[in-house]
C-alpha cells in the first residue's frame, strides 16, 4: 500500500517531477513531461505498477529528511541498528534529457542496502523489453524499452533480473565513508544509442547552484522566510520551463476523500491557478517568470477568444479528454484513476478576473505590454461582456447545476476594474466608459443578489442560503474593505459553518435544506481545503485581527510535512493530507498569508522560524 500522502517529498527539473517516499521509494514519476504517462505508478497501485526503492535491507530505527538548504535536492537519513546511511535524490537541471540521480553515503557504521527497480511504462500497462548492454563508453547499463519510451539505468551494483515478476533487485553493503551512485535516464526509444552517462559529482553541485541562485531572488525577508522560500521553490518546480506553463500539481487522482471518487488529474495548467501563482511570484521579485507565463498564455489562448478554456496542457494543448486507467487500483483503493480533465470544457467566469488581474499586476511591476498582449486583453473583455451574466460552474468546477456563483460575479467585477485601471492608470486604449458602467452595475448586483439578510452573509450563489470560503477574497481583490460590516458578518458565518479548528472547508458538500442534490453533483464528503484556511488568515490580517491571523497561520504551518510540503486538502478526522500533492494552490496561499501577516505587523514571537524548529518541521510525521 502506498504511504500516507504527507510521507512523500518532491524532486524535479522544471519539466517533470517525482515523489520520493520516506521508505526510499520513488512511487510516482512521469517522463519526459509532467503530463506524460507515468513510468513509476506505485502511488496509484502497488510496487508491481512501477517504483524505484533504495533503502536499508533490514530494520530501520528512524528516518530523517530535509532539503539541502534552499534547493530541491532531497536528503534522507536512515538510522539502523548497525549504522546510519544517507540517500541523496535529485533531478539534474534539464539539458535535453531527463535524469533521476540517487547517491548512497554511509555516515557511520555499516549498513546493508537493498534496491528494487520496477519499470512500467504507460501507467503500469507496459512491461518493457529489458536488456543488459554497454553504453558508448563501454560501461554496463540496463535499458528498458516500451512503445515510444526508453530508460537507461546505471550504477554500482546494477540490480539482477527477477524473472518471477519482472523486477530488478540487488543488495550491497556500505561502510562509513563509502559511497555508491545510481542514475536513470529517459530517452526516446527510437534513438539507437544509449545516452552518455552524466557524472553525479558534476550534476549535483550544478543543480544546487541553480536552485539556490533562484531562491536568492526572493524579496521576502520576514520571520517566515524558510516557509515562503520552500513554497516558492515548490511553485518553481511545478513550472514547465520550455513554455512557462505552471501545473496545479504533479500528480493525478490522489483523492479528496479516501475511498471516494473525487479524484482528478491536476497535471495541467489552469488559468486560475497559474494566475494566482504568478501573483505570488511577482510579489516576491520573480519578473522573469511573469514574462514567461504571459508568453505561454498568449500562445495558449491565441485565436478566437470565444474558445477560451480554463485549463491547457503544459505546452498549450487544448484536447484534454478525460479517461480512466482501469488497471490501477487507485490510491489506497480510491477509484477511478483519471487521466485528462473534463473541466476543460466548463464555463468558469472567474477565470477572466484572475487572468486580467495577473496581467494588471505584471503591468504594475514593469512588464510592458507588447503588440499582442493588450489586444488579447481587449478581446477577452469583449468575450466576457457577451456572457458575464450567464450561470457557470464556478471556481470549484462543480459538476452539478450551473448557478450564478457570487465569487464568479465578484471576479467579473475584478476583470472590469482592472480594465478600467489599464486605461486610467496605464494610459492604454479601451472602451473605459462602458467598462466603468458595467463594473459599477456588477458591484451593485452582487451587493443586492449575493447578500442574504436571513443568513447575514454573502452566500455561495444568488438566492442560496449556504456560504462559500471563496467569498473571503473580497477585500483581497478590492471589492470591499476588510472592515466592512457585511464582510465581517460573512466571515463570522464562514467561521461557524465551515471552520473546524484551523481548517476551513470550501463549502458544504451536503445538500442544502431546499435542495435535492449537492451543489457539485458528487457524493458528499471531502477534506478541508487548505487554501481556504490561508484565505482566512489573510482576511484576519487585513481586518486588523493580527493576533488571530498569527495564531491561525502558525497552526497551519504545523500541517506542513517534515520537508515543508502541503497537499490540497486535509482529513480532519484521520489527521492526514488528502488530494494531489504538492498543491500549487496551497503553497501560493501560504506565501500570500505570510506576506499579509508580516505586513500587518504580527509579532515574531521572539524567533525567526526555520525549517528545523518550526511547527511540523524536522521530524517525520507518522500515522
């Protein structure tokens, strides 16, 4: 059975990423891109679906993990009765090839190690043709070929083939001061030659320099720098470097409800997620990422604005048909395992607001418009005005009845407001009188139709009686001041209806009294959405409730796993993470909340929080 979600760590090369378990097993890896078919799928099935485990062969007393300071290089220390051994995992910065490198170092004593390599292409479907052969330098290697994919495994010692279940296994012993290295390289199966071997001793420092150089650009210098930088590095690791596209998560079908069907493929670029990620990057000095993302956006949505999608492939692909991998049992039995995402065909009006707001922020930060970018925004404006009053699927991508969601309307207001500012502040040409009139009409409509006197809150949708955590964004986007009585009343209702300790749910997944079905069209039940909890932190901070903001933020930091990562949701009853992992939404919201608390002048409580001593850090969380 796969480990608890929080027992995984991420390594990546800004093209793809792998999840490495605290047991030394790489259980998920798609090559050569984030959205390519997986070569290791044990995360959604079992060891026979593909994994690469490297760990002590016998008893393990304890496990300690960390990233090398401000990098995506992972170190895992295994303490055994006979000694201590360290496994270093990383993916070298991509240079037209995809590599995973693993090093074993014995710190003290003597430790017997075991390696199991099970390669399965196409989500565990293809058992490859495996050969022992020599590379161009005459060094021994194992190659595995299946369909368009091939990988080459090198190391000392190479594992032996176990014919009973098509896996490769080896054991070896390391003593204090000894070191062994292993590498796996993906390449197209049509290439006749085995790729040349990369030197781990060259690639490791090169990779560390890349990540540290990027991390140093982060402008945040407050008491939460360790957590902010770790989250920023995670967002960078979720960026597809060739195009600038940002994926929502590197995984598919990690469940939002254990054993349930709320399992989605997040290995694509949502305009909403990417826009919010871009805002976080801009706030902390990463202008180059903003330019790259804008270029990706312009290419992806080029054509008729009427064809705008809410998500695209990492290179701008539009056909993201949803299908199921029936041969995988799902994470701890949660089925189906989905590839592709049918939400690509939904209408989500809030996306216009997020995109135009992100482009506005880029403009404010000095990213100049070009001959294509502003005309595209004008076209998006015309398209929005032709459909702004239609019911939609909303920010949470409901698969139930379309509705007039309050958050969607609020983001329509944001889109119009940013267009007005583009003319009034930046001097760009546009129909500002029309936009200003429509903006004011939408604002008044939300205040009238989105508000429910009996509930004392802005509700999830017009005419509804339930609340939605997305409304917490009202002051953040400038719709209402944080101290507005209506907003404060809404916060109180959200606290009462959706909050449980530090956790805030998105909305109620159970039918309202007057409804016959759930708003999202799915069976009820899911975890608390971590981004919503961070939204509440920011709402507190903006309203001057600094102590509450700081206390809640510290509690939320305690939910990070031992290497500072967060999934999408949290199972309150079972005290464990849920959903795809690590999740861009959660990390960008953490960055935003940290900035809000710091700006509000929250006390640092006498310490600068470091990964080694902050809540939840430095110790492996066990279940």
